[in-house]
């Protein structure tokens, strides 16, 4: 079991107790949450200097149904001059290499990678197929009994 100790001195965390020392590596780290269309979602302990691209890599990358042009980052802690919800466009970053599309990640942020419309359709298809089969069966049953 991993025990996490909160960084308490200036050398460890620049006087910010939201950063922690990873007991396995001894490095300054932060806890983030990542939800949605990534291969291993959950609460993750990542290096304090990790950017969004690195974090996506730590969780195995996005799934093939991930919508990379609208990744939401919810700020748990207030940051000066930034809204509570920040949008990242990883797709644009991958096209241009311009880091302005990748916002900084802070401790306790929640990263939400939504799915595309194909995710919704692929999830609903088995249920639609079942409904059509049942309706077809009902139609055939009523047709033969009359």
C-alpha cells in the first residue's frame, strides 16, 4: 500500500501543501483525477511538472472514441486569472505543435475526456438492434394469429 506524505517545507513544495512527495520515487508529485475516454481512468499521482500530454500517456492514452478537441479541465483550487473550467484542444496541438492549446495542470485538477458521437452510437446500437428484433417478432406473431 502506498502512503503519501504531504510536502511541508519550502524546498519540497514551494510552501504549497497540495504537492506531495511520491514515496516510491521521492519526487515532488501531485494528485489529479482523469475520467472518460482514456484507457486507465482514475486518481493518479503524477510528477508536479506533468503536462496534459504526459498525463494522457500515464493513463495509457486516449481511447479511439476520445474527443480530443474538447478536453475539459476542472480546477479544484482557484487559480488567479483562470476560469474554473478550462478547455484543452489536444487535436489542434497535435496538428500544429503549438503549446497554447495545452493548459497547465495543477494539483487536484479533474480532466474529463469526452467521447465522440460514435461512442454514443456504438453504445446504443445493441439496444436498438434488440428493439428492432422484438418489434419484428411481435409483428410476425400478430400477422400469423389474425
